[in-house]
C-alpha cells in the first residue's frame, strides 16, 4: 500500500508501520463502535498514515469535523476527538460535550492529542468542567510523517512563524521528539551537525532526551551516519526564488497539499470520440504525486525544460508497446501481450496526466510576465542592481499584482543585498501600504522581524562574499543533463543544499568565514555508540545523512539533495526531514497578518 | 552412588521424602517456643516470635517482646509489644508481619520491626472477639481469615485492598471447629472446617458438606488439617491416628549418572540423563552434592555432540545465587523451585528489604541484568533508605547518593527526592532533583514543594513548552502580578510563550507586558490591531491609531509613525467621501480610493488625493490608465495620454486597449511607443509586416525571431521570407 516508502536507502515504511500500530492500539482501547471528530487540519496528514479502511476495520463508523455546539447524531458507543493540543480547540470540545443530549444513549468520550498531550489543555478542560467526561486521554506521537521514500515532514504549518517570530519552541520540541522516535527505530545517529539557533536548541534537547532515556540502551545498528540540522533562517533566499523543477513548479502554480494537487479539470477531459466535448468536468482534478508513480519519480526533480523530451520519448515507447499487438500472432503471444496490458494502460494514463500538467505549466512559464519576473530574480541572485528600486517590482505594485508575489520579490532583493538601503526600503513599504492597504503594515513588521526584509546595517553587503565562496551562482548551467545542483533554479544553487554538500566534502572547516557571516552558531556533536554497533563501511558504500530543515524546505531543495544522492561519486545519500513542505508563497503567507 | 539416596524415606508407594537441617539456629531464645506465637514466612522468609502472655498466667506487668529473626536465626528486630492481646501472627507475601489482635485490629510491621499501618476486620469481629485467625496467600496477595467468638468466619482475600467478607453460618455449629483452614479454588477463598466427623466447605454463598474419598472408616474427629502452598493438596490427621492425603505426590529426583554411561548411551538416553543430572543438582541443598551431580552432567556432556550448553550454564548461575542467599549470614533458604517461582526480581526485592544492597548488586552484576531492572533499581532503593538517615546532613546525603548513583541509567532521582520530601527534607529533595535528568519529573515535585521559580527554569531547560505553560499558570496564581511579571522578565523564553498565550487569551495583559518592557514597536502593532478589532466608530479607530503612532515615535520608527498618521488622515477623508458621495470608501487602500473616485467621475478629487498623499507619478499613470480603460472612456484616455510625456511609456496603453479588445485605440498608441518596444507593440496590434520592417531596421536578431514566431497566417509568408533574407544577409557580414 505504501511500497514507495521502502524504495530508498532507509526503509521509511518501518516508521509508517510503527505509527499505524500505535493508532490501532489506541482505537482498540475504546471498545465498540466509534465516531471520530477531527481537528480539520489533521485529516490531510493522517491520510498519509491510515486510509479510512483501517479506521473502519477498528469500528470507526462515522467521521465529523470539529465545530461548535452539539455533535451530530451518531449511533455509536464512543466519540473520539482527534485534535492538536490547542486551547481554542479545547473550548469547542467542551461545548460539544456539554451540549450532549442526556436523554439519548450514553456515549463514551475520548481525546487523542496529536502529537502530544498537554497539561495546559487538560487544565482548560478541567476549568470548563468536562475533563472527567473523558475516559481515555492519550497522545499520538505523530511527529514525522513519511511522505516519500526519502522524505519526512511534520506538516506543522506555523513552525517558522513560531520559531522566528514568536520565540515559541514548541515545534522544535516536537522535532526533537520525532528525531528520538526515528533513532528508536533506526538506531542512534552517531554524529550531529548543525547551523543556526534553532538547530542548536534541537540538538540540545536531543542530547538531553537521550540522557533521560539512558538505560533503555538502543541496540539497533545505526542506519543514519549523520544528522544535519539546518535553520531555515540560515538560508532565507532559496524559498523566495521561483522553483524551476517540475514538482517545484506544480507546487508554485497549483500548490501541493499532503502530496495531493488539485488541477483545473479542462485539460483532463476524457478524449473519446463522439462525446463532442460537451460534458467538461467541473470539479478540480485531484492527483496524488509521489514516487509510487514510475513516470513521476523520473521527472519530478528534473528542470522543467528537460521534462518535455522525456515525455515525448515515453510516448513513443508506449505507443510502440501498444503496436506490439499486431505482431502477436500465436495464442501464447496474445496472452503475453494481454498480461502486460494493465501495466501499459497505467503507464499511458500516467503519461496523459503528466502531459496535461506539463501543458498547463508551460502556459505559465512561457508567459511574458513569468519571464520578466524570472529575469529580475536571477539578476538579484547574481548580484545585479540589488541596491536600488527595481522598476519591474514598481510596475507590479502599480498594476496591483498579487501582494505575495510583490513581497516575495522585495524580500528576495533585500536578502540578496544583506538588507536594503533605508530609502529604498521605505519607498517599497510606502508603495505597498498605499496600494494594498495600510493594514499590511503588520505583515511588513513580521517580515522585518523574521529578517526577510530589513535595512542594511553597517553599510556592508555580505551577500557577494557568500555567493562567491559557496558558488551560489553558476553561469554555465545544464538543465538537460545537470552537473551541479544549480539546475533546480536554472543558475542559482540553493545555499542550504550547498552547505550540506560542502559538509560531506571537504567539510565545513573550508568555509569557516562564510559560516560566521550566516546567522546562528554551527556545531558538531557526537553520540557515542557501543563498540558492537559501530559501523564498518564497505569500500564504495555511501554515507546516509538525515538533513532536517527547521522552518520548512522547498521541492527544489529536495530535488537538489536527490541529485546529490544520485551522484556516482557523491559519497552521501540524503533523507530529508522538515517541519513543513513550503514554497515562497505559502511561506510568506504564513507570515502575513490580516487584522480584518 | 547409594549414599545419595541413603536419607530418602518412602512416603506411600511412589514417593520419597527427606529431612535435613538447614541451620543450627543462631538465636538465643529466653522462652520456650511452645509459649510463643510463632510465624515463619514462606520462601525462606523471616521468623517472628511473640511470647504469648495472654494464654498463660503470668504477671501482667511484664510486656511481651516481639522478635524477628532471619530463617537462620540472625536477629533482625526486637520491640516491646505495647498494643492489645494478639491472637495470631503471619507474614504477607510482601514480607510484612500481620499481627491479629483479639479485637480484630490487624497491625502491620516491616521486616525491621517498623510499624507500617493498621486496619480493622470490622464491627462484628470487634464485638465477638477473635477466637482464631489465619494469614493465607492467594494469587492476589495475602489474606486474613478470622474465626469469631460467635463461631462465624470473616475474611479478606487481599489486605492490600481490604474488602471484608462475612461467610455464611455453619448450620448447627455451637462450639469452635476442631480444626480449620483456608483453601483457594478458582480464585476464590473458601474455608474448610472440621466439626466432629464432618467436613464443611464454606464459600461466600453457602456451606456444603464434603467427604474425602477413601478415608478410613471410624473417624470421629479431625485433629489437624493442612493444605499445600498451591492449595492443590490436602492432609487430614484423624483421631484414629491416620493421615489422609489427597493426591499428594512428591517429585522423584533422578540419580542416574553413573559409570554405566555406555549402556545408557546405547539406549539413547544419555541426553535425558545429563539433563536430569543438571536438574537434580538444582534440587540439592549441599554444594558438594550439587558439584558432583554437575560434574557427572559435564562428564556425560562430553559424549554428546550437540547438547545445548545453556541449561547447564544457567543452572550453575542459579546455584551460585541460591548458595549465596542460603548462606547463614543472609539466611534465605530458598529451594530451587521456590526460587524459580519467586523470580530473580522478587528475590532482589527481598534482599533490598533486608538492606543487603551490596549482595543484591553483586547478584545483578553476576547475572548481567539490564541496569534498569538491576543495579539501578537497587541503588535507588539504597538511596531512598539513605535519605531517611536524619543524622546525616543534606549536603552529605546528596553527595553520597550522587557518588554512588552518578548517571546510572534508569535511576529516578525524583523518586528519591520525593521520598526525601516525604521525610520533611525539602532542601535535600531540591539538591537531589538537581541530578534528575527528566524535567517532566522534576517540575511537578518542585511545584509541590512550592519552588515554582526553580520549577520554571527547569521547565525552560527541558524545551517542553507545555511544561513551561503549566508552571507559568501555576506562578500566575501564586504570585502577585508585579512579582509574576518580574519573574517573566528574567526568563525571555517563558515571557515569549506567555505573550503568545495572552495574544489569544488575555489581550489586556499583553499590552501590560509590552508596557513593562518599553516595547513600543510591539505596542504600536498592538494598537493597530485594536483599531481594526475593537473599534467600530471612526473616532475610536483614529484614536487607537494615534496611540499607535505615538508608540512608533517612541520606538524611533519614523516610517511606521508617518504611515499611521497618513492612515488616520485617509480614514477621516474616506468617511467624508462616504458622507458626500455615498458608496463604500472606508478601509479601501489609498490606491483603490483614488481608483474609485476616477471610476465615479470624480477626477478632480482623485487628483487632489494623489497630490495630498504624494502618489508617485509612475504609479498614478498606471492607476489612471487602468481606471479609464475599465470605464472604456477612450476619449479621456487619449486626453490623459497627451497631458504630458508618459513616465511609463506607451506600450502599457497598447496592452490595455488590446485587453479591452479595442484594436483601433491600441493602434493610436502603438505609433507612439519608443523604438525599444516598438516591435512588441506592433505585434500586439497585429501589424506583422511593419513589425518585421522595424526589426530588420534594428538588425536585432531577437526581435526578428519574435516576429518570425508570429508569422502564422497565410498572408505572412512574404514577411517571413523577408526576415529570412535579412538574416542571411546579416550572417554574410
């Protein structure tokens, strides 16, 4: 069912099975028929762990969305609330419980906190007089959810905002807990590297937690060699730039949520003769995107400009395969052909879908505005005219292009100039407030607090030093047959991934100077292993590094890491973990504040 | 080999028994045993003696002494009995001494004579007094059964969870039964009693007569009865001098290891023989015997190819442990079967109970038990004992404990600290908590001890925000507001968490927090939010914004202050516009306000507004262009385009006209587009031929390809050729 999770170097199905087992055990504690009341935000991530069929096997008969007043009628023995530990949700639950119809059959209430029980929330339930109504109050430590064979996410929407704006480390604590769970399943990770304030905190918490757990000695042979913890604010640049990989562009244009994307239906109309194309579907086409789909696995991380040729090659192969039927003469040959049909048809369906998606994307990427925007981004990233007001941004504001697009560009310019001159910054801000409304002053404050938008201090622009030392801008990029990670942004090599690459070879000692310019401490910790568990690497065997992005990671960065994993002489394979899968738009949006 | 079985005595047809002396008792008894109440705990446990002054006529002034000995007679405790008359003594499974008083009160003592607690067997017992009592063991724990003066039985099957059960009456019972005992069947405790020649079984509902099968006739009374520890076997002693035993069969031990080895081997029984030698060694009490049996097994093993070694190794280990605890100084004469049933964990507990920590640790290390189950647990017990030594200073106790325990995995310092706190040693508890690595364990105890501030810093260290919140809410109730705020001020992480809490739960407090910290920037933002959320009336909104602007000035954020003042001006103006013109203006951006004015034909007011708020020229041109095109007011647009030289060029004019599908108007502006964008403009209005001419004239390759890509219609053939020719020519040069 989730075979694609076991394709990678590390079998993430082990984790999925572990969390599924935990879920089943909880459901079985509440004997009898059940209804689940969902904190709506959780349904997406849960879908990656357990389909409805699993819940049904454990007598879940109804599902509701958590909302105020009385619960819908359901003839079940148990009502289970699946919620994040948030005070506002506790208030709703209390309302539900208090307005329960006492004349009806008595129903048992339970709460499952995801990912952690909270004393604060239980106190609130107690204050509201309903704590005693719950028979089971448990936690479901679903911290890291497996998305793909090499990808884990906490899907914690506001993690970046909480960490960098509100100094709230809750998500870091969950991240550390998630890492402890991983280590319980995959062995102690012998070396921890990190860069950034949050990374330091997570490492501290891990070391502390390990001390708490000593005694229950972990005797699993370590699967991961290294852990690299990276603060998102060490590299604010990468998410701001437009991703140019296939998957990255799908996310930029349509938004991928919990591995699903919703697409305009027109392009997916069934092409049958005689229909006359009358009944165009009106509901969005929903597709799941992961490496379980062979074709998608092949093209997702390619630069979009290299996708077309793959698709047309695939088309030829598939139609050739279908032509084979004319050559099938004997009964045996026909049988052979028929047995391959399902696979061929699936491949044809997959090809049709991706051809349609590619067409949709192409409409966007060939537009003049996309080209203009990309040109400006690339100028900024390569260090051209970053210190003055940009006329394209000015025009975007004047034409009231989406605010997020404008903010993204202004922030990009600010980051590429180590902050803007006060005059330039004030000009942009004033233009934005006058055009989009004064209320966005709160959003601007947030961006400034997060360091995305700031005045240049000390009159010094450090970005060129960083760019040159880390080779962030590559002029000779090969989009078709890439030789460097910079292909994911057609020229810009994501800083975060470059740091990972340099760590594995030749080591960070070579870039001490740049590391000092970037925010937060960099560090290395060792977790001693008993001698019996120490790894003896076979010659030519790659290391496995778990890289954890605190504050979010983009698909383009993931693509770049996968590119490094696949390099023949790379020496390192990566498994990626993050608090949230983000893109520039969703990221900026999480920092926006709308007072009305 | 015969010597091994020399002391075996036959018991019935198929079983044997033997008797041997375990210890020559070390005690120095002043009383005759028969004058004492005696209780020996099962499983090699301790022995309690209480001289019984209530049965014999003795001077009442002399209080009896309760003495406790190990099974080898080593004195463990001795105390003067100051309570009431005792009828019976017995040991619970946890090795607690239960003393049943005549009034039905049961006093519970520890192994070292320390008083633990007491409980009563109920009113009925109190009124009728206790005639006789039995302590018995079930799978739930240890129970007490009472025979009262009214010849009724009351029992509790588990003294740990006291539930009294009064048993039904025995019909016709006028005097005490000649003998009785408790029997457990199907997890329920019953009473078996003998009255004359009859036997009765009492359960909680009824009394039924029972007859032992095959009992020799002529019995008129049963003198004694005994049940086996497992309740599976029963022995009755009759007045006719017989002992009746129900299915009593003792395990027969094997003694087959001898020099007829080859014969056995031929019979293929060698593995079995070796195994039996090993087992037999386990059941031997004397090390010499154990050794010779094990040697025999080891010898036999040599002739076997594949005899798994673990049973031999395990037996050697078990015997070493058993011999160690059987030692006279320790005095726990466990049999092998008892040891196996008890488990090593319980044996360790019993050593801990006797404060034999070093031996317990040696055993753990010898058996290589995981630290959490073994050494750590024992050290923790030792530490709990240590904190009760009140004559040692807090410093010394804490240091001694930490020296011994260090970072031993699995040791719960908080448990030890809780014990110290329980003994009233708060300071010691705090010192011990310092060594506790789990904050989740530290914090609740610190709160309980009213060390909230320390609890707060511990919670912060852990990174567990929920824990921090818990302490914060605790502190908030405990401290006055000023102190609470001061505490927060010293803990930035807690402060930011509390701010988040207030943002959602207590807005006013949030403001106070910002005020306390002179955080004017955040105060400004706070008032901006308030201007949207709290205020409906325009005056209120403006006032809130004024406060915000003042805060921004204090924060030296000139830009925000000015922007806020502009917004106040705009709000007042929008209100006036709504009054004068109707329609909706409030909360539109400045840009949209100007656009709305243009769309409603208020060009003059629009101009005025743009001037007042200094909208940059370029944006104003875009704004007007867009608004006029929306209105499709082409005349006004043309007038506007000619008002002065456009700061945004003329291509946007072409684009916007084409967007409104007005090619005619678009063409007017295409001619005015500057040379750089000319080709683009011409292509937009569909004039491919002219676009080609311009591109060729510019000798611009990019422009030429652009035009070429637009040459799609049949009429464009000539144009395409023209470009191709120009290109070819350019290449020649």
